[in-house]
């Protein structure tokens, strides 16, 4: 049975470690496209979740990603 993607999914937090860190939401489906972009300044935090529309999140720049699995560092 497939898991239903919806509002009850867990959240992840992204903390920018440098100004101009880009967070890009990518779509689901047969063709992956960018559907939303956020630019974070150093120290800003973005709380995100995967949804019916968002299947992936791309990070450009130095950031810490907080998940239920622990902290992951994204580096330029």
C-alpha cells in the first residue's frame, strides 16, 4: 500500500549558514520542475515539508538541515 502524501507528513528545518542560501522546491510527476524558491540570509530558518506537489528540495549554499534522522550539512 502506498503512503499518502499529505498535510500530516513530518517537517524538516533548514538553517542558512551564509547569506544568499537558496532553497528550491521541486515538483512531483513525470517531469520535475522548480515550483518555489526561497533565499535565506545567514541564521534564517525555513521549515518545510514534502507535499502532493513537492517531491524534492534542493539547497544551494551552506546550510544545516534538521530531520528526524539528525543534522545534515549542505556545503557549497
